[in-house]
C-alpha cells in the first residue's frame, strides 16, 4: 500500500510530535530522579553570592580603563538595571573603589571575591556531572580551572553588557534610536545566556554531550526562560511585594528569577542528555513498560509499543527455524526478543551434529557474548517460531548497560543461568 504525499507528511508530523513528547517526558522523569531542583537552588545561591564580587571586579576595570571616578563607575554599573533595588549597588561600588588598594591588600580582597564566585561555578559543575556522568576519573586541576574559567567568562559577559549599554546611551540620542537600542539590549542578554549555557554544557561536565545535543538543550533553556521573563513582566507587580516584604521585595523577585533560570538550565542539560542517548533511553523505557504491569499509564502509552517509533529501525522479523547467526560467525550485534523464542545450538565435534542447549523466550537479550568477549559467535541461534526482535548495535547496547544498571544485572543473571544450564547439558 502506497501512502499519498499528504498522508506521509501527516504521519511525519505525528511521529515528530510523539518523539518530542517522549523526550520531554523522559527529561522530566530524569530531572526529578537526579534531584536537579536541589542543584538549581544551590546554583541560584552561588550566583547571588558571586554576583556582587563579579560586579565589583567589572567596576574596578571600568574605573581603570576610563579613569572614571567611583561615582561614575557606579552609575555605569547601575545602567544595566536587571538587579532593580535588590542591592545597594551604587553605594557598594563607590565604597569598594574608594577603599580598594591594588597592592597586597587588594590582591587578597580579589582572591576572596573570586573564592565566593567559584562557589557558583562548582555548584553548576556538580549538577551537570550528575547528568552527564562519566566513568573516566576527573582531572583535579581541570576541575578547578574550568569553574574558574567559567566565572571569568561570566565577568567578561557582564562587562560587555554594562559597557555596551553605557556606550549606546552616549552614541544614540533620539527617542527612536534609544527605543531600538533598548530592544537590542533586551535580546542580547538572552543570546549571551544561550552561548554561556551552550558552553557550560560542552565544557563543564566530565561526560560532555555532543554539539547538537548541547545546542538543543541550550535553546530549550533560553526559550523557556524568555517566556517566563515575559510572563513575569506582565503578571508580576513588584509593588505588591514591596507592600508585603518591604525592601526585601526586590531581592525575593530576583531570587525567584535566578532560581527559575537555573531550573531551566538543568532542564536544558537533562534534555541534551536525552537527545544524545534517546535510542538507548527509549529501549530502557520500552523494557520497563513491558516488564512492569504496574507502570505509570503515561509510560505505557508512550513507550510500550515500537510502532512508528525510532526503535522500529532496529526491529527484525524471522521465520520459524531461520538461522539468526551461526557458531564461528564474526558479528557482534545484540538481540532483544519482543515476541517468539530462540533455540541455541552448539556444534558437537564427536557426532558432527548441532545439539540444542538452551531456549530463550520473549523480553530477554541474547547474542551478547560476542560483544562482551569481543570474540566470534560461540553458538548458533535459530528462531524456534515466528520471531520479532530488536537488533541492537554494540554501541547502543553499551549505552543501555551504562545508563540502566538493572539491565546490566539482568544480563549477568541471564548469562549465569545459561552457563549453568549448558554445563549441565554437557555433563549429561
């Protein structure tokens, strides 16, 4: 049956929509399982702790580069405006510049501020490492240098944002020009945050995602945060918080914005992980939905079938008594039975015949020995009846074993049982 072009387009949209739903659902489940809300809170706390030191460092460089007074430097810093009245920025900047000594005392102060700033970078690193895990031991020197480099990048970004807003106010004087500049500088911070987010995904964790996955996560993070920021400006009235909390109102609103950004930052990171390992995660969810009758109904709805999904590309059908692979064959694919069963045969050197030594039923791996031992096939596998199985490449199987420890344990148990049964067969 040939599908019409319109039907093909419609089917493609349905598949794309279902695939996105699967990605989002897996992302939310892993987000909760990895405790990333706690990492987001730690990131928000670390950011607020490091924000003022970063601004003070920027203010110092502004005063040196432009030979400006402490009052002028404070006015330039206040020009970015994203902090509102949460901190007494102007007074703090002025006091710092008036008392800062570039000698030994100043160096000590700078180190203290950088230490506070690195708290933020380390909280981000711990959160990302819980997502992008790696078996490789981390380099201690690199573990310290990367957060420091990240913090320096944030400081440079703040500096560019501050100076860009300041210079544009000097160069563009008309109301229309100022409106255009304001619009541009509403977009630039989001673009900058997107680049910083992408860089953090690619550089900070030990097990780094590829570029496409990191890009998808960064776009999701910034898109959700931009929507939330727009909703904040429309529905949140700061005056109400001033009435309830007084001078703490601006600080509470700032903390909420920062916390939600880090929530979306880690959601984006988890989404990047899901995008990169999507096939492996789909198989894990399929296996869980089939093996656990009490699975959540959304899991059963999204993952219990491979029809029209990405796993369909790995699906193969075999007729009864058809040979799947032969003893001595140099192949390393791993099979997972969806329906039917498989007979395993060993060659009997004395009789010259094949003797059946095992029967493998549905929802079980077979053929994994060739991959695990990096050797040729040690037995012959034939379909006992009409068989449907997923043929998993070694790289995909390895991802599944890395992510799903239950599958790892199940493979070990299955291999042990087969070895015991084969020994009994050979003894008889």
